[in-house]
């Protein structure tokens, strides 16, 4: 709905019916206001629904117990976003959000000593994000994003594998003469608590991606170099593993060819 030139409303409604769980209706709403030509304010609301999959409901084996009484997960999201263009080549955005998750399906160790999927009562996430992009030189673009969040249960306990700080910084270059591009990106994640009550160290991972069409046709050559600095990157697993951290790949790469047939998009 275009209320006026500077104000628009977007409304959505989704209906699902599951034989086992019944009906669910989830609305979405967006209010977009342009107070001036270079600035945009967005107010967003939505809800979503996820029914448990058969594995979560019925898997039953040695050390595992089925959970036929699981309830669907639901989430409500609230977000406010402000975007501002800074001239023709740059923009910056600031957002604040809150998510309310109910009946989150989580694998736990039950009173019988078996792994079982159960619903957690209530999970809340509050946070903010700052992002910016700028063309810092001819054909060179810089990107920066910082994300601050806190995810906790209703009683205040922080969730495991939930970093407070994450961020990305990237620099990309276009080479029009060779129809090519190169992008360098660094991803940062702060410390996280594990299910074994230990703490994983902060991690920074650097990657490089290259693409080119050297023959001016439909064939593209690409390559990716990941974890260039061979950082000690570890992930926090769930209860089903005995270790409190799982080592991720060190320095690795891929390369390939991509061909687009005439008329494809």
C-alpha cells in the first residue's frame, strides 16, 4: 500500500495446516518511510513457525529416545532499520532487533540418560547491527558490518554457541578489461560457551575469492582460498559428541569452471 509518496506499507499472511499440529497463521508487516530522499526508516514485524521433522519426533535407538510429544517452534521478530546514503558511492545502515522464540527444539540429555529432543520454554535475542559500504576508489568497494547480540533463556542463562560479537570486513575489485573480480573478506566471531561449560577462543577467518571470464563467452573460471591464515577455528558441538570443540578446516581451496548455456539466467 502506497499511503503517500514517502510512506509505504507491506502486509503478508501465511497459513499452514499440519495434520499432527493443526493450523497456524503467521503475519508479516513492514512500514517504510523516506523522511528525505537519501534516508529510509523501516519498521518490521513478523512471525514464523517450524514443525518438528520426523527425525526429531521418532528417532529411537541405543542412547536416543523418541519425542512424539514435541511442539512446533514459533518465533516473533521486531526490527527497526535506518539506512542513509552518503553521496553516490556510499551508504550506512543501523538496525536494532528483538526475537522471541518459543518451544525451541533442542537435543538434551533426559532423566534416563538418553539423548532426546525437547522444547525449551522461551528464548530471547536482542541486538543491533551496523553496516557500511563504500566505493573507496575506482572499481574498488569496501564493506564493513558489526553485529552485537545477546541470546538467553527467560531465566537469564546465555545460550551455548552464541557469540556476543560478530563482524565482517571485505574489499573487492572489478577488472572490467578481463571481466574479472577479486574479493578479500575477513569474518570475526567472539568467544562462545560450549555445552561442556568451557569457552571457545575468538576466531578470525580470512578468505579470497576470484572469478573471471577470460574468453568473453559463457565460461567462467573461479577459485576460492579459505582460512588463508590457517587460523585455529573451532565449533561448539551438541550433547551427542563427547568433545567440547570440533576443529574446522585449516587452509583450503576450491576451483572450478561454470558454463552458462545460451538463454539461461
